């Protein structure tokens, strides 16, 4: 049984774009580096050749990983979701009860999670604590840095 990977349409498009970049830009560039390095003589002592082969190996590994994720993707159209209960795709506004700081997080699939962009993985401790809750509820999350308490002040679907 192949496990499906939930993701937003935006996350799927980003993975497709990265795959295209790896296949159509990086692969030919690396092949050219290997070809150029071969012209420099003895391959056993040719650092450029070995570096290019290493880059090729990493790029081909990333291509295989991206193809696998895209094949197993279950794209969820967040624009069609609504309601008060937090589920995959919800954008949640929280207030930290210790510091009164506001934080806004969208719950997304693991491949598209990026804390700097306000996107957390559905498998993260915070997302797992939020799923199934609604506005006005207080949640406690056990994080690597200790327990944190938040109040859910808004649930949106963007």
C-alpha cells in the first residue's frame, strides 16, 4: 500500500517546478561539467570530475525523491474547504498565552512545510494539537522547547 502525501495545489506546483529545474537545467549543466572535466586528463586525480559526478548523484537522487512525492501526492483544494473546525489547509491565528505574541500558521503537507513562510506540517506537534479544534479553544502543545499554551483566535481558509 502506497502512502498518499497530502499537499495543497500550491505545494504540488512548487515540487513540479523544482523537478523541472533539476531535470531541464541542472542535469544538462552537470553533464557539461563532467564532459569538460574529462578533457583535463587522468580521471583518477581529477577533482573537477569527481565533484561533478557527486553533483550528478545528488541531483539524480533529488529527481527520484521529487518524482516519488509527486506520484504519491493527494492534492487538496483548500479553496473548497470551509468551516470552524481546524483541518488540513486551515490558516490558524494563535495567541501565545505566555507572551501574548500572535502567530499565523497554515497547516500543509510535509513536503511544503516552511516555518519562515508560516506553513507547518500536518505531522508537526502544533498541527496535531490544533486539528479538530475551533476558534476560542485553548491548546497545549508539547514542543522540544517545553510545553506551550495557545488560544485559537481565528480559523480561515485561503
